[in-house]
C-alpha cells in the first residue's frame, strides 16, 4: 500500500473539480454522478473484498482496474494510486501478502468518503 495513503489520510480528500467540469455546472447531473458512484463503488468494494479472501488474483486485478477510473473521476488520487498498487500486485502475483491489509485500509478510508459524498449529494438536492 502506498505509504502516502497509509501515513496521511489528508491525501484521501475529494477533489470534485474534474467532475464539476464534466457536469458543466448542472447540479442535477452532479447528483446523478455521485449517486452512481455511491451505488456502484461499494458493490465493487464488496466484490473485491470477497475475491481477495478467495485469492482469485486475476479477478482482483480486473475489479481493481474497474474501480481506479472512478476514484480518479472523483478526484481521490491517493486512493486511485493505492488501487493501482493492488491491481499491479494481483496481476503480477507479487507482494500478495500486502494486498489484504492495503485493501482493508483503502476500504475503511472509503467509508468516510462515501459519507462525505452522501452529504454533498444531500446539499446539492437541497439547493435545487
């Protein structure tokens, strides 16, 4: 796992500027994108969690690969980088002992992210 993420959770912050550029100021579209993230990403995390437990490394790499762009889209570069490490280790069958603890930390930190995003979504809905 990235020492940067492990040692500095401040790097695990939202930067929605990329998403804001895509939605061109539309609160409705921003709400839809956040809702999509909030429904898909936890499901991917649950799937990834089980695959890691089952040591299905090829599938771990594939799911991690799917999650990375979403994390980047939400502007969470530290999380995207950590997911990339998980993908690379699983794909190359190297440092596999680091994958479960790295994923646990990433998943735990992501729970905080989901709460923040839900609050942003709620605030946007109130503004409409």
